[in-house]
C-alpha cells in the first residue's frame, strides 16, 4: 500500500509543478515550431532569430537589460546526459519522451518547451525504472553513486545518502527539510512493512520527479527585483554546464560553487570545459541545430535517383560535426567555415566526392587545397537537407544561407502568391523558370536575395555530388549577382564573399547568444550583441574566445526578476 500511496503523491507533485504552481512557468509564446530540415515547402525551414536589434551609439553593454529566461525543463538530450552523469545509466530513457519543441531553430528555449501530461507520465515511468535499476533488490549491489553507506545502519546514513545524491541531482545543496522529507519516505515504507530497499527506491523516485531535477530552477534571493543581479554560483554552474556539456555540473564546478568562487574562475573553467570531450554536446546540439546536421541521417533522398546508404549519411553527418569541432577545439578563425585547408573523409565519402580515398573506413582528417569541400557550402549532408527528395532547391539553399548563416531571414511570401511548380515548363531550365517567377514584383524582393545564392550551388546535386547538368538536363549555370551588385560563379566564389560579410560574424554571435541564454533576443540586447560581435571580429573570429566572452557577459552571469 505504501508503495502505491507514495508513488501517487510523487506523481501528483510532478503534475502540480508542471501545471505552473510556482508562478514562474510561462506558456509558449507561439505555436510549437518544427525542427524539420527535410524536404518540405520552402517556407518550412526553421528560421534563425527573427529580431535583429540595431546597436545604439555609445551604449554600455554592462547596463543593458539582461533578461529573464523562462523556467524550462531538461530537453531529451539533457535528460539522457544528466542521468548518465548522475547515475551512470546510459539507457537513454528520454528516447521514449515526446519530441521537444523548437524555437528559433533550437530545442532549449524556455518559451517553447512545454510540459504536456504525456511528458509527465513518461517522467514517472522513467523515474520508476531508473530507481529500480539503481537500487537493486540486493542492497549490496545498489548503485554506489547513491548508496554511499549502509542504509540499515540508521537515519544518519540515510541523511548522508540523500544529502549527497540530492546535491548532485538538484545542482545545489538540499535544505534540512528537503532531506527530512526524503528520509520520511523510507521510514514510512519500513513502518508499513516494506523493506529499506523499497523506501530507497521511492525516495530516489521522488528526487528524479522533483522539479529541481527536471527543470532548470535558478534559485534567486530576490526573484521579484527588476534590477539585474548576479546569479548565485550554483545557478551559474548549472547554466555553464548545460550550455557547454548539455549536462549537470561536474565535481570541479560544484566545488567552486560550494566555495562561492565560480564567478572569479569563470574564464578558466569555461576553457577547461571546452577542452573536455563532453563539449562535443555543443557541436551536436548547438551547431547541429544551427546548421542542420542533426537532420542529415533522417533525410530521405529519392532512392532511385539518388541512392544514399545509411552508412554514407552517417559519414556526411560526421564530416559536418568533425569539421565544426576542429574550428571550435583548435580555436580557429570561424571564417574557415567558408574555406579551410582540410575536411574529414572516409573511403565511402571520398568516393562520393570523387576525391582520393584515405584508405580508412573511419573518418580521417584530410588535407585539401582550399576550395569546394573544405567549407560548409560543399558538405554533402547540408546540401542534402536543403534539397527536395528528387531535385535541388535553390530557394531552400538560398534561404538556409540567409537565415542560418547571415541571420537575415526573408519574409514569408505575400498572400495569394503561388509557389513555383517543378518542371512547369519542360523547355526551360529551373533557373529560367525561377527568373520568370521572380519577374513578379511581389516575388522579387525576397527572391532577388535568395535565388542567386541558391543558383551558386546548382553544380551540386541533391546529395552533394558535383554535376554539369541540372535536374532537367540543362547545362548548370552557377553564376549569380547579389542585390548589391557583387557577382560570383559557384560555391567557392560565393563563400569568399560570405565569409567577409559583416552579417556572418554578427549571426554566429546571435546564434550562440540565443542558445547560451536559452531565450530569444530582445531590442535591449542590441548593445551586448554589437559588443560581442565587435570583440569577436577584433580577436580574429576565434570561436572559443567568443564563447568565453559570452559566458563572462552580464547576459550570461546575471538575471533579473519579474515584478508582481
């Protein structure tokens, strides 16, 4: 009976919190966006941040409104990584959770991450399973990350267990009353004739269903103050760890937080964490969402026209991730994203590109003469997710470059304007048909910016192979003219223009700012964004340095409350 009652009470507590009983939970501000980079109508590609604040002359970035991120739950990636670090459990229970909501291209924004009843049910099921695995029927085999003394020895041991386990799970020390409530579950189980093991499982479930585990709760001594104030060290440790690692703080961060010295050691800790293998989360989650590499393996090009094995798609994803990892970990100039002297290949991907094989089934770093393949615009996976299943899409590709790399999303098409139908005129190339379509003044404003960029990539088919004939068997014309009159031929010349475009540095800054602060930018962020972008430029566009400057900025280290 005690097991049912206690489990029911825990579940009710989780449901109550998810319904907003603390008053800090806000409803999503818009319908839940999709992270669908797969072939779809051109307008369905996820946009970058839509607000583009203009910096003010003479502004002081330290005096700007630092904002207030909306309380949010761990997304699926964060949940899996956290239980792995907390319990050593790598079963990835969040694979069974509902898909996370996306906003501005990312799945870690509080304003769109909702808590549906189904998610609460999945939390309860996961907590029950995780607790059962951790607290084995034989107490001697219990998880040493939880059971650090003999529970049968008495209450003092039980308090030690849940003080230590709760400290790690909640990312802060527990109050005496919180420990009391967990120990009381074990005592209740014993009183009702159940074993200590049963009580330990229930108390472990209670921890895993607590809002302080499931949500990013930033405790604040003055939560209603509209004035910007520093995060406490526990909240800062959590922000930093989930930004760079997608998981809970490690022992070194936690010790600094306990000592109240994290703010003073912030740059050193940030650089340490960027050098750690766990910073790969920044590649898969930030860059994977920003650039679209997370969607490569789920892309489905036409199996007859463009057969692409799962193994090849995996290699395409790994190329994009390893390439970005090198730029990040080696603190290279981010402009090399548009032209580096290396990439990563294995034999299959090299054959796909028509390049010499490295004689390896594993991905290997390969030196290149800077050109087509050592850059984002030449990576097969990214070209594939911005194509239709059976043909390329200059509009998708052009919009991807503008939205994701320049943060200059074109507006949606005017009402009543029909999309171009493929092969509408079999006697004209797709480019000729699109140019005729663009003759409509209602279409010209957006397409004059998107289409030339997309045309530059027409020499690359829907799976990223070079070609001289387009999908309709016309000669490829990859020349283009931008609205400002600059001309180019092909992706290499286009990349040379884009890497020097001031929008590119500002866009990387804004994308990291949104992902790192877990909120949309506001007009009040204009000064901070301009300052970070300028520092990024003056420092030689070093990506790791940009991350350090962001982490040290008030937007990351401070918060404000919300007056009632």
